[in-house]
C-alpha cells in the first residue's frame, strides 16, 4: 500500500459513521420514535428507512441555514418536520427519544485498536458536526484518548463550511498540509479537504460511487488499513 508522505502531525477524523456506528444508531432511534405511532403507520422497515433518509437530508439542509443552531435542536426540528410531512402528529417527547439513542454510539469493531496504534505516532483529533454534550458519551465509548474533540458548536458552523476545519486547525496549531483527514462524507469531508488542500482518506463502508472531483489520497473500506498507510 502506498504511504502518505510527508507524515502528518495530526490525524483528524469525522466521527459519526467513520468511527462509530451512526447509521445503525440513527435507524434504531427513528424506529423507536415511530413505534410510538405504530397504530398510524405500522412498522414496515421500508418506512423506517425512508424516514431516516428524509431526516438526514433535512437536517443537513438545516445545518446550512443561518443563524447557527445546536445540532440537537436541528435534529429535533427536522424530525418533527419529517413526521408532519408523513401526516403524523409529532409529540414533544419524540425528539428526546431519538437523542437518547445518539448520546452513546458504539465504535465500529476495528476502531479502538486502530486508534490505539495511531496514537503512538500521531496526535489525534475529531472534527464533527455535533454538540459537545451530544458527542461526549460516544467519544468515551471509543475508549481511546483523543487529543482534541472539535465540534460545530465550537466554530458555530457545520461542515462543509470551511470555518469548522479552519477553527480546528487554529486550535491544534497546525497548517492544513500538516494533517490528514479521515472521513466517510463526500460533501462534508472530501469536498472541504479538496478545497482547503487537506490530504484526505475516504472510508467507504457502503460501496458508494466516488465523486471524481474530490478524489482522496486513498480509499479504504474501514480503518483497518490506516496504520499501514500512515506508517
């Protein structure tokens, strides 16, 4: 496997999806919300998946609408809007039911060991579109010390807004070219890295089609090959 040269000072990571099982946690949370409305819609899995996709799309749209709002607020308002669009009657408790499944998300199986190896050679950081308190339990569940956890709440901006990455680099005291960013998101991660001159490694867990405009330095199916790539 080709190596990334020169070696970076920091490895930065997207968290949700890249390091932890965000997609399954979101699916489980939405399923729990809809279960309270089972008498209205039933619990067909296709409807759950459709609701999750609508929630993800709308929440990403809302992240880019000024003024800045906390991620928890965006998730709750997006959920209510999606449910209303499905002719359901959102309940005040629905948003908190969803958030309860997103406060502590388990890492992907290979992640703790990989991060433990990497931290012997590099400093590690997370750059995430979330709130400090929402991600705290998830970072703790990874079980490996992370030097910096930088959220949209700090920068008052969400990826792909450049301000979140620029803020993170300022806090870490590094230039973009002194880092390598590892992420799953094409728009939220690869696009920004291309525009800011940050070397990127794309974690393609779902076999997606890569946008050729944002070609990363490497593509991996999970984090297992990352230590060798960065050695």
